[in-house]
C-alpha cells in the first residue's frame, strides 16, 4: 500500500512539473550569435522591472530566465537575445 501511495504521489508531482518542460518544445530564437546582447543587460532590465533573476541560460537560441517576476511569482521565461522581447 505504501508503494502505491508513493507512486501516486510521484506521478502527481511530475504532472505539476511537466508543463514547464513541454513549453520548451515551442520556443526557438533565430538571431545570429553575433547580434546577441549580453545576458547581464537582460538581467539589469528585468531587475528594473522588479524581477529577481536567479539564473539565465541559453535554450534553442533564446535566453531562458528563472526567477520571480514583479508580482513575486516564480517564472521560467524566454527572451529574444537581441531585442529582449519575451517569447511565448
């Protein structure tokens, strides 16, 4: 019985995590690397808007930002590395 409960809880928790992972398939940026602005600039712009940036990484040619937005809501957001426009 304990194993069944553990499996159910694990499956349920994966269901809450997976939608963020599914979003990755829809995101892609085509800007040539030579035209990218530094991720530090994006971090500064987001901080001015009230964000708390925890990590920025590159995914499919986009900047992927993990942190908290101006409403203190945890976010995973994608930005064009040239314009810093939010994608998706």
